[in-house]
């Protein structure tokens, strides 16, 4: 006989998205912050005294995992404070993200160190909102030609000693590092990342097709914000994009907001890579969740108009104001993904890519109860993180 606990409830009459398909009229039991059971139909009688939440046919999905997000609610991860982290994780938690990587921008080594130290300290305490599960270092080892909204003053070639310090001082914190594969010393640096358990990602890069293939041979498995800030496709020189689209070793992020990539481009990526090789991300900056106006990214002035963030200096796109529920809806309603496919791209794939899939990313007994309840029109009705409802 199972002993009941205070932290125990069921969600019933839900359309539950699992790795093995959709469980219609499903019931999911949460016990002590984890998924205890998933069944088809409501347990008979309802006599066990466990509180139930009637989903009334709504979708029940795993919480979203955002591996590329800079900020939100007026705060940026580069602020490197608990207050900023609480603001960002609360804003994105309310929009369906239950796990996320604190993503940096190109800056000095000292600025990267501050973020890593602050994230390590934050993760050692109970986290009340979306969970920080590590850091994504976007740069500073990128190509100035493809800098986008990154600050060119801090762009440098890969520094072996920096990575040794990061891995030694903050073990397990760095989950992804974005770099330009054509940079001097990039290939051995990629090998160093892989040896250290870090996902090597191509981004802000002018790499040729052959250079990306050489990087993949060295262990590169990820491409940030596909299409954006990368050498495009040409029929005689397929470029970075051609390599990302055709190399099955590379998982491709995409910012599915209709501004960074046309819906047809997102649809093409889905069709070419398949739902198991694409990750939805926000690339959100501090302006996410706020009104149009003046903001900053990496010390560079940004103007947000109509929800689109651009550098004041040259009009380059500067991250986004997207949330993961927005990316999910766009994938389904504008780019032709099914609910199951979009869920894999927003939850299962990113969790697997950064090695947290034993704990989250799919709805299976034993995993954390990171849950989303979505209505038929994809309105987000409720979020649970480790079984705790977020307001």
C-alpha cells in the first residue's frame, strides 16, 4: 500500500503528451514533486482521497527547456545577481519555461566569471521559479563579421586557459559554448569542450561548409539561432547553413517568432532536420514581458518597437522579446509542427542535448513533475515546476 503525502495530486481527463504518444483521457499522478504514474482513464471510484485537477480535455505537456535566453522582465543574466535571476526565471516560468540556461553575451572574461559564480551560488539554493540548470556562453570566441548584436570590443579567438579555468572553478555549470568554427584554434578548443562535457555550438560564424564539417568531426553538435548570424546557403558553397541543414550530427536552434526567420524558413528547417534535430529557443533579452522602448544588450543600446528588438546603431536584430509558449504556438500554428513535434523541439530535444533528460523534458514516471496545461487553442493555463504550481 502506498502512503499518501501532502504533496500529492492527480491531473485527470487530460490529453497527455508522452514519448510513446498521446494518452487520451489520461490521468497523471504527482507525488513529492515527481511523476508517479500515467494512466489512460480516470482511476475508478476516486476513493483514495488524492486531490484531483480536472483538465477537461486540455493538453498536458512537459515544461519547456530554453537553452538560449538572456533575460526578461527588465533583467539580464549579465547582471549576475539573485534579484535579476529571480526576475528572469519568474517571467519565463509564467510563460511555460521550467528549465533554462543563463545565456551570456560577448564580454570580458571577468564578466563571464561573474555570471558563472552567480549561477553556481543561485543553483545551490532552492529556486522558486523556472530552474537554472547551467550556463550557455554565447561567445566571446565568435566572428566579428557576423557579430550581430554582440559587442565587437570583446571578441577574441578561443582561449584554452579560460576554458580550463571555467571547468575547474565552476564544474558542471557550462553546458553550451557558442563559437565561430573558423576561428584560429577553434578545432582543438572544440575537442577541449567535448572532453569537458560541454556542448560545442556554431554561431555568429562565417564558416564555410567544409569548416563546419571539420568542426563536426572535432565534436561540434549544435548550431545557435539557425539562419541568423551565419553564412547562408549557396548552391556552390553551401556555407554554415548548408552544413547545419544536412549534417545529422548537428542540432539546430531556431527563434520561431516570425521576425528572425520567416515561417517558411522555419517550416523548411523542420522538414529538413526532422522534429528530433531542432530546438526551439527564445534568445529573449531583458525586454521580454515588457513594453516597447529603450533597452540594452551587452552594453549596446537597443530599441524595441512592435515587440522587435534592434540595435540602435545599425538596426541589427538584438535578441527577441519571445517566450517559449510563443515559440511553441508559432511552431504549431505557422510552421506546420504537430503538438507532439513541437513538444519534442521545446522540451525533449533541449533536455537531451544538455544532459538533463534523466530528470525532465518528457512526461514519464520517475521524472520531475515539470508540467504545462494548455487549452485546445494553446492558451497556457497552468505551470508546475517540480510539482509546485507557479502563479
